[in-house]
């Protein structure tokens, strides 16, 4: 084995992971430090860097015609900025006491140690692959990286059958189901929950269920997958549950992800209840002065509940990277936390949430009131106005906003940002009713749907307090 060491006065920053958090951190640190002040070495076990994993379903479905459009910055662009980026190089061991990492060349198997003065862990998340018979059979795909997306497209291109089963109905599962419908497949979604999109309350998830069936997707709820059946040649032929089998020529796992913290756990770094790394406000790993972590491998503070959560989103990862790069580069920045905002779509149905669901509020011991209202995206008399459902949770007695869920057509999804700002500011439903939002008939009714919900929630809080 070879050992490379920091020489002279120049410090070395080592980054593990070449996507959003890792390369944002590397780029920001480079902006603050010249190459003769800070050497930056980044290791990525895959073939791509700085890409949009969130865009993979739209690439698979054909909305994005070219894989390269999902790549924000190529390896060559990073190297041109004096970042020593090493693709197809996997970090296999962390040695915090010795301030070094062991790497393995994916192609040759050659191993070496690299020392560091500062370390960034941005190892992301890994798709959940349940321990089921047949889960590793050809034709069964997780979708987390561009390599995963390419492997799925290759399978679709060479598979003669047109039956697809998606296991799980979270964001990825729902988006992949639509992508496969767009590809001309017969799609069945097998979901363990009572309704799709468990990030919503079930009453709002029911609206998503109806939209999926409207697309021609067969939605099977309250169903636990027990195995994946294969043909004599080993390829997938069906997904099986306790009650029945669902024929499949291709299977996509959309069950969710877990923080990829195998290295961190082996090195004794602090992990939270969800398996993610624990950091302070500066994204520094707790108890380790020269190690930072960000992206899908960390847990973050939920500003509404006050507890740690694992929320794997590219928006957070990029912000983490900016904070880490600033701090590792000698500056000062903090990441205060999140309110849990997310938005998605099924065909033209927009789905958004922020803050707490009912079960989240119950779990942390909060009493609350809920209201659900029906409104429209525009003034009712204006052409192409479409219905919208808004659900709001407000704390009992105080009226503090706790969460908002929105399901509707065009113009529904991004309205959740109003609630996200209100949550971040700690506003009450009553205070929200006075927000001076933009109005014109093509954009909203006189009372925006979010404010209609706030009025109703504020009234309910007054009645029950």
C-alpha cells in the first residue's frame, strides 16, 4: 500500500462523495482558498459528479431527453478549478485518529491511504433493499444515482415485456410509476401503507391515489411484499405478497432510502436515531474538530418539532455543502435546520407538504387543531381555474402553525412556500391571515387558499381554547 501525506504548510481537504453536498463544499472551499493554500482531493465511487438525482424519474420517463442535462458540473469542470477529483474510487475505511482514509480503485482493486487535515463526509443515502427472496435478481432496480438510472433504462430497452411493478409509494415510487406509464408500461404500485405518499396524512394521500388511478396505474395499498419470483433464467417474473402475485418484467424499488453511514459507524462517529451523522450548527461532526458532514448522510434539526430528522433532499444537501465549504475554508456559516418542505407531482396533480403531519405532532406530544378547505388556483370566473385542497395543522391554544399539506393542479405545489416561510418565522395561523400576498385573478382568488385555511384554523383555535 502507498501513503500520500500532506507536505509543507499547505493543508489538505479530503471530500468523500462527489454529488451535491460534497462538491458544493469542495467548490466553496476553493473559492475561499487558493490552490497553494489548500489542496482539495475528492473521492467518488461512481462515474458522475454534481448531478440531480431528483431528475432521474423525469429522465427515465422521457421528459428530460438527455442524461447529461442532469449534470450541473462535470468532473473536468471541477478539475479545472484545481479540485483533485478521483472517480471510481471508493473510500473503504476512515481513521479519524490517524487523520487518513483508505481508498480502493473500483476497477483495479488497488488500495492506498490518503491523509487529511480536514475531512468532509458526503456519502449520501442508499436505497432500501428489503431482505427478500429474489430482490437481487436481474430486472430489479433501485434508483438513486445516474448509474442506477442508466441501468434501469438499459433493462427497459432489452426487456420485451411491458409489465412493471413499483414497490413503495413515496416520492420516488410515485414518480417512477408515472415515468413507466409514460414509457408505455402497465404499472402496478404495491404499497405497505394505507395510501400513497406517507409524507402526507392519509386523507390527503387519498387524493394522490385517485390521481394515480386516473393515469392508469393500479394502486395496491396495505400490501406487504414477501418476495420476488424469478424465471428459470433467473430474471424477475413477479412480485408476491401474502394475498397474490403481480406479474412483472421489471421491478423498481421505491421504498425509500437510509443514510449511507457504514464508514462513519465503523469509525465510531456519532449517529442519531435514524442512522444519520450528528453535526452541530456549522455541520461539524459532533466531537470532531476537523470533520464535517452534509447531505443525505446526516440528520438535521426540525425547527417545528425541535427533534432530529433524516430528510434526504438536494436542496438541503447544497446548503449543507455551502456551509461546510465556508467553514472548512476558514470562514463562518451555520445551517439552522429545516421545516420539512417537499413538493412533487403525478401527471398534472401537484403534491406539497411542509411541517408536521398529524402523526408527527402526536409523536412529539403536541395538541393541535386541523382544518381542510377546498379552494381554487385562480379566481373562480377566470379561465382554467382548478380545484385545490389545503390541510392545515395549528397548535392548540397558541395557534402556532405546525404544518400544511396541499394537493391540487397547476399553481398548487409552490404555494406551500408561503407556509414554509411562516413555519420558519414561527407564525400563528392568526398572523398568517394578515399576510400581504400578491393577488390578481389569473393567479389566485382574492383570498389565497393558504390564507383561507389560516382563517379557518385561527377560528377553530379560538373556539377550542
